[in-house]
C-alpha cells in the first residue's frame, strides 16, 4: 500500500519547488539577444540589462543608433562601437537599459522603415524591461547622428533628451543617400532652424571632432547654433584635432551619463 507524505512535508516540498522555479526564472543581465518580426521579416537587436536590474522599479531606457560600418543583420556588430564599447569598458554597473537595433546593409537610419525598426525595438524593450516613459533617451553616432535628428523631427515629445555625435542633415560625398527628409521639402527654407524648432526645449548634447573627414564639423556647428538661436537647451562639445571617431571621447565623458539620465519629460 502506498503512503501519502504528511501535509507539512508536502508543504515544504512545494515551497522548495517554487523557490527552484523562481531561481530558474532569474532575470538574465548583460547584452541579451532579441528578435522581432516586422513587415514579413525578422530583425535581430541587442538589449543591455544592468547587473542590478530590478523588475519592480521603472528604468531609464537609451536607444542607440550605430554608424554605417555596423550595418547588417547579425544583430551583434552594432554593440562593438560607440555606446556598447563604453558600456563594456564601464562594466556591469551602467545605470540604464540600452537598446541596440541594427540598420540593414545599404539602408540608413534616415529611411522611414529603418526608423520603424529602431522604434519598434525600443517599444518592445520598454514593455519587457519596465522602462520609465518619462526617461527615454536617443543617441547616435555618424549615420546614427543623422538618425537622431530625423527621429527627433518626426517624434517630438517622445524622448527626454538627445545625444548626437558627428551627425548632420545634408548628404555626404561617400553617402549621397544619407540626408534629412527636410532637405527635399520646398516649404523648408532653413532645415537646421526647422530641426531646432521641432526639438524645442528638449535638452540635446552635440559632439564633433574638428578634423572629421567624413561628416564636416560645420554640420554640428550649424545645428548647435540654430538650436541656441531658437532658445533651445543645447550643449556643444568640439574636440580639436579629432577625426571622425569623436564618439570614443564623447561616450567617455564623465559628465555625459549623469547629465542625460537626470533629464525627464515634463
């Protein structure tokens, strides 16, 4: 005859089972692989989750747009340059969730469909990791800097602050199809002034190297000046003698992340 274990024993066993199940569900941290279906295709992206992630509180979320050299579909390359590199250097204590979408090869962040990819990855991340809707930030470098301005003009009020590194509005010699949609609008006389108007009072920090051979430093100078003239909240940092990779210095600025993460939508 089979005997049933006493009730206290069954209770202890049940509690141990629950504890084991909870441990198995412990949140992974670090750089995590994610995939999203969109427009009959699957897009890979990465999400950085801090080591002290607590699902019971809201987290600031940063959307990072990489440069042209990291385009592709592997879902990994975009974390190796810029903010991803800075996070690895800083260690696991980086204080925010960071989303790393990847732009397809031969496409640009100024293309509407690639912006949809980036924003969909952002929205999925906010939902999955309990992002704070008042502390959502946008940053990008080079092609991603162009993307910052383009997304900003089409989604005013979504982000609490911007960080644009060696970006611009006008096409480049090597990338004639990389430019702001405002360039082709006959109603827009001054695209820089229009971007400044749409950014409004949202804080922005712009970085550029004076010796940039890819994106002329004049692009950032004109943008910073336009935002200042419009009464916006702009910081501008120019690195003398630095070529295109000004993002290495920008993301290493000790004041940058504290400044960024204190910004909130009102």
